[in-house]
């Protein structure tokens, strides 16, 4: 096949490609098989019209458009591979010539990925990320476990304090009228948890069981229910009970209560230390990866990003996010209703970092090409096994869903990310922020 790429703009060009006479014949044959099923020609049963009769009555040219549609995708893909361009978005295809017994010539106006000139991406300086577990880290985790094991004990005559839990009935009104979602009964609320509208919980502090309190609040301007944003409301609250947390002693019995695999407090501390160490190492690796990747992207020279790439990235992020919600039993309509947002709001959310994601992917692809990263059949096999285990699928189902080319791409990108992070040096001074001063 003959294909030619002519660059016309920074990220656009004209792709000219041919379809050989042999392929044209195959396309015309397939086109005829499709149309003859519906042909009604006197003297022939439906679907039994000979090709010669069709050509005599309608002309072979009547099949050309269907044949082009049949052959276009494979011809376009072959032309892309031959010219080694990287298209984005949909091409604008035009037919140049459809001459009998000659190659058919087509053109496509195509947007392509911008050129990337790599800078330094190995041995980059990043902020130190210590992974040492401090005694204070272990003590903090013990306190968290202690809070989880706390019992709620009724306070008979004492007023509610921050940290206490109150059981309340409430009804909210705006301009004296109730509103949807503003009423509840026997609701348990921890004061200081900030789970209610700002200011609501604070106004219950100092009150006792059986008291009635008028709580005045203003809904935040970014409140999820748009019809309530910025409005003042009064909640009539009846306090039924006030409960305080009773914390257990941190001793051997406590250790055995929170973890049946340990027999003493010292064993629990050792286990917590190991878990915290594992988390700190993972968090440090992720942070180093992020910093090093950001620096590698900053060091690279990247042409103008086509708008199609930004749009495709946003669409992909939205699809993945909503698919995750669907797996939790929440479809798109339900999600938007629950969050008080719209599809456009979600799109704006993912649009914020779209350019950064696209640039990062472009740089990683360029590094894969420069390093000529190879992926073995064994690595692909291990990837399939890992994905099958992660998603609870049969390995065969994973193979059917993902091609070797897709798996090779993902593994190669991961190798490059690991190499960038592993070669990074934790020597850069931490940037001073206003909070540090």
C-alpha cells in the first residue's frame, strides 16, 4: 500500500492513502452480497439476482460507496501504521478517485499528537520522604483504636460537651416553612464531627437531655442542594439523650479485644509498627513518583495539545468514574441526584487536571519509545493472572477483554514510572510555604 503524510499545521496534516484493486474487488463483492438480499428484480427470486444483471441495471458504481465504507477502517489503520503518525479524534475523510481497475485514492485530514522533546527524567531531585515510624505514630494509632472501642454512656443531668453524642429529633424551616430533607427523628449525632451544617452542632453544646433548642444556621453557598444554598434556616431540635464516650484502658486486655491475633499490648504495638511502616513506604513511593513525574514533564518540551486529546481524556475519566459508581449499584442519574450535581459539573471537575494528565502520558510514551522498553510473554501472563485475581474474574475473560498490545502498553508505562521513581534522589530541599514560616 502507498500512504503519504503531509504536515499542514502544528498538529494537523493530510494523509493520502490507496486501496489496491484486489482489495477493491473484495469490498465490491461484500457490498453486493449485502445489497442483493433486498433486491426485487422481475424474473429473479429475492436475493438471487446475478452480479452481471445488477451491473447492467444499476452500474457497478452503485456499490462504490458501500465498498468504501467496508474497506475504509482497515485501509486507514494500515496507512497510520505505514506513516507512523499518532492520530487523535476522528479524521475528515474524502474520496479523491474511485477509478475502475485502479487503486482507489482517499485522503484524511487528521489531528495528531504533539511532538515531545524529552529533557532529564532520570536521577531527578525530589523532596525527602522519610519512612521511619515514630513512637508518636504508634501512640496516635493506639488512640484511634481506643476511640473505636469506646462505649457510649448516658449522661443523666450533665450538659452535652464536644465529643458527646446526642439523640435528637429535628425539623428545619426556611421562612417558617419546612423543606425537603430537613426533618429527622431519633438521629444520633456526635458533636464536633462536622457532619451537620456548620454551626448546628455547636449550638447543642451545653444543653441537656429533654431540652428543646432552636438552632439557627445558614446553608453554605456550595451546599449540595442548590435550592438551599446561602439560605437561613431555623431547626427546632428536641434532645432525647446525651451520651459520653467511655474510653478503655490501653493494656493487654485492650490489645486482645482489638486484635485477636495478639496476646499482649507489646505484640499489638509491634504489629502496628509493621503496618505503619508498610504504609509509609507505599506513601513515600507514590509521592516520589508524583514529584519525579511532574519534574520529568516540566523538563520536556511539548507542543500544543490538540483540544481533541483534552476532550478524550475528560470523557475517559468520566466513564471510568461513573463505571465505578455503577459497580457500587449507583447509576449516573442516581449519582447526580444524590450529589446535587450534573454531568457538566463532573466534566468541569475532571477538566481541571486534564492537560496535566495528557502531558504526563505523552512524556511517558516518549520515554517508552526512547528506552525501547520490551515486555516479555511471561510478564503479560503475570499481568493477566494479577488482574484476574484483583477483579475476581476468570483469566480467560481477562484475555478476551484485553489484547496483548494493551497489556504490553500498560506494563511498559509502569516500568518507566518505576525507573523514574527508583532513580530519583531524595535531596531536594522542601519548598517553604506560608504555614512553615
